[in-house]
């Protein structure tokens, strides 16, 4: 759903591609920081870094798929 919604937004708002991708990058960076922290806490607590909440958050991070599916909308100047 993350990929589909992002692709739809980019398709509708092609002129704002750079801004949308910048916002996605900021969001994913903040999420990966949280995922790493959750997994570190799980590792310290249980000896296992396979943290359910961390994995659930990590599964929302789909930027490569979004870029792949929206490549046709990327202005040459953005590359």
C-alpha cells in the first residue's frame, strides 16, 4: 500500500516529484533510526535483534520500489 499510494501521488503531482522524494527520504531516514533503536533494545533485552515492532516499521520502507515504479516521471534534472 505504501508503494501504491506514493506512486499514485507522484503520478498525479509529477511536477512535485523532487519534493515528494525529498519528503520520503526524510521519513524513511527517521523510520530507519527508530528501527535500529528498537532492534538494539531487543538485542540487549533478549539477545535477538529480530524485533516485531522494528520489522513492522521496516516493512513500510519501500523507497527503492517507489523509485523503480516512478522512474518514468523523473525529470532528467533530478538524476
